[in-house]
């Protein structure tokens, strides 16, 4: 993590761009999920869910400052609302919950460790928070315990793989292009070499 926890204008703009780009991707992902759900059933939501956490992972891995995971995910939700998502304003709460789940894991490491295992754990954190939220919103208590276990495991795996691992892969690919020069990820790498 960089010495200062204050966001620069450049970092703020990048967080906004990440939120906007992933908002568009999230809306496309909804369509893919709906098609898959029609074919395979409702458990597909938990399989697909991890991708909806990826803005928090990508933003945090690049900027490496407190609040970035939360802000990137919340901004992605806000842009989806502005683009006319049928979920409406409730999507802001969803984004806040998911971003908070990712942020809590990074906070546990004091925003100093952005390794693949930590980013995957951050995806799981978003999954756990998301599961608690959807438990209340969709009354999961009425479901069979065995189904709940399967849903929870699938969501955590999705958070780890589609959120954490895929987010890590995207950030590494961006880093290799040189587009992240001067950001915290670049500064951290240069310190290690």
C-alpha cells in the first residue's frame, strides 16, 4: 500500500472508469445469467454471482487504498441504475453490501496484501456478505438446509474464482500493458525488485 491513504484525482478517475466499465459488463452478465437460469434453474445465480464482485477486486488491486473496493463496487451499481437496470435503486444497496464484503477482507490485511489468495478471499468476503443480504431479501430461511449449503458453497466458489481469480488475471494483464504505471500496484512491484 502506498504511504498516503488519500486518493489522488487520477486514482479517483480510474475508480470511476472501473465502476462504469464493469457496470456495463454486469448488465450483460445479467442477460447471460437469465438465459442460463432458464435452462439450468435457480442455482445458477450463485454460480454466476462472483462476476458481480469483480469491480471491487480490480479497483482495490490497482489502487491499494482503503475504501477502493467499496467505492468501485458501489459506483458500478450506481452506473447500472443510471443505465436503466430493472433492479432499480435497490441495486445501490446490493453494490454497497458486496463492496463492503470485499473491503472487510482487505481491511483484515490492513490494505497491505494484494496477493492472489487475498484477492480470492476478498471475493469470498463479498460472497458471504452478499449471501447474508440475499438471505434476508429473498427469505432463504424458508429453503431446505441442504439447498442453502449448496447455494452458499457455490457462491463462495464463484466469489473466489470469478471475483478474485478473474480480477487478479485482469489486473495482471493490464499491468503487463504498462497502463498501470505509477499506480500503487506498480510502486509495490518496483519496491520488491
